[in-house]
C-alpha cells in the first residue's frame, strides 16, 4: 500500500470514529446547558425534574439571609408523595 492509500484509510477511520462517538454524548445535559436559565430557583428546580430526576432538593445559604430550601419531584413516585426539604433520596 502506498502512503496516500494509508492516509485515505486513516481519514475514513477517524471520520467514522468521530461520527460514532456522537452516540455517547449526553444530549439532555447539553440541552439543559444551552437553554436560558429560568427567572427563579424554584422554576429551575422544576425544570430539572423534566430531565429524568425523581426528586430534587436545593439548599441556598446566602450571607445575612435565612437559608432557603427548594424542592420538586417525588419523594416516592409509586405512592405519589411529593418531595419536601426533609426528604431523603
């Protein structure tokens, strides 16, 4: 084989590997990263549940303010018990 043929084969292999690697990209995470952020933390937590999480709790501690808790989703999906700040996952 000539050097030109080897280069052509390697290019084809690298292109095929690049295209097939797109299968492993976490597209949901990329979509969440690209979309604009909601106006409030609670809206953002509610939106995060649409990406497949069962439930989520967010704790925000700002200096000079009392801590804030935000919850969304389910504590127990089968029994339809909503998540609250004291839920354990």
